[in-house]
C-alpha cells in the first residue's frame, strides 16, 4: 500500500487515490494517520506480555518459528 507524506495509507489505484485526495482537500473526509492504529497494537502486545508467563511466551514463539519455517 502506498503511504502519504505523514505515513497515512493511500490507495494504489490512481483514480481512487485522486478522489480521496480531493475529499481530504475539501474536508469531506478526515485524514487519519496509520500511527494511531499502530499504537493500539503496541498496547495489546504490552498487555499480552504482562498477562503471560515466560514459559507461555516461549511456547508461542516456538510455534510461530515453526509456522514460519514450515
């Protein structure tokens, strides 16, 4: 996905992107950066670390590595 100057997501289709930029310029659509969504993901990861034991995290990491290499 194409990113704008502030890191926001943009559509790859030229026509759709032009319409979106026009809507942002006229104030029809509020421009929202991706970073807000990224922060909520970090909060979820921090909560998962607090609520799991080191053994559970190790097992999860082991399963993730096995899935990547499968």
